[in-house]
C-alpha cells in the first residue's frame, strides 16, 4: 500500500501502473503532434489498442491447463485472474490493427505507440519491483534480500537470500529500448516498423529473463510466458527478417547536392 484516500488503501503497484500509462499518453500525444497527424480516425485506433490490450491482459492467462475444467470460468478470470503484460501487448497490437482496418486508416500507427509503450512499461515495472517476487536466488551482491515478513506477503518469494532483481533488469531494458526508438524514429521510413522492432526485442529479452524471474516452471524447464513467446514470436521474427532483406532497416541516405 502506498497511501490511503479517505481510509481506502491505494496500492503501490496500481499507482505506478497508472503513472506509467499517464506518461505514455503524454509521449504518444507528443508523437502525434510532432508527426503532424490530423486524421481524427487515429482515436478509433487508440480505442482499439486500449480495449484489445485490456481484454487480453486479463483473459490471456485463462487457459493455463489443457483440461478446460481445471481453468477458472471466464467471469472468474475477468474478476480475479492475473494480468499478463505479454498477452496485453498482443491484444493491444491486434486491437489497434483491427480498428485501423475497420475505419480504413491509411497507414500503420505503431510508430506513434512504440516510445510511449516503452516508457509506460519502464515506469509500471517499478510497481512490480516494489511489490512482487523479485526473482530466483543469485550469488551476486546486487541481489534483493527480503525479510521474512516481506517474503510472507509475496507468493513464491524466499526470505534472507539474495534474489535476482528481475524487474530492475526489465526496467533497464525498456529505458534502453526507449532510447533506441527515439534514435530510430526518424531513421526508418516504413510506417509501423518501430513497434514491431520493439516487440521482437522485448520478446527475446523476456524469454531470457524468465530464467531468473521466479515464475512457475511447467514443462521442459520453461515457464508459461516462455511457452507463450515460443508460440507467438516466430511470426514477428519472420516479419523482421523479411523486412531486413528488403532493406527496410538500412540507415536513410541523404543525398547532398554540390
């Protein structure tokens, strides 16, 4: 709990997630103005991103067991289920794409969203770092040590042992991604490619960091997020490889007239 409003506790995680969303919205609006976007249909695309992200973030963790009887009902999942950043990102991408096609928005809009999402994720993950299981044990001096009282409030956490600060690793990734996106935003001409590059980068990073995240291992030494990434990442990888072969990511060459 961060503080109380009229006796009602306000959760640290929720406040920082909301702050991340607010800062992301500011960056998104700045990109809309900088790129001179005046087509009002963009707000339908924003609505699709928000709705798609919210739906899959909550429902994306529903099918945790092969036998449907072992899973919660959809109502229970919506009310009490865990939220997933990975499925939320997929939902946001699909929702935005569907909305763009429905309103016939002429070009992909991912370039507008990419820096905003990176910043929002970096800030929101601070809430995870402060309230969730930091990660698996590590012998490094940088490890986070939880007291028995702190570990008792966090499912799966271990007390009095240095733990990988996996969310700190992720915060660093998103800040580095934000810097890279900021540098690339005027160097890649193909609309929508910035967001796809961000997604494939995050997919690779997240798969790797899962080994020290502390999530439940379910099969072949992998967690559910890793299995999810194995299912969805190949399409992104193929897209990036195909675009690279076309020269999409080559630095823009500006001709100089003598």
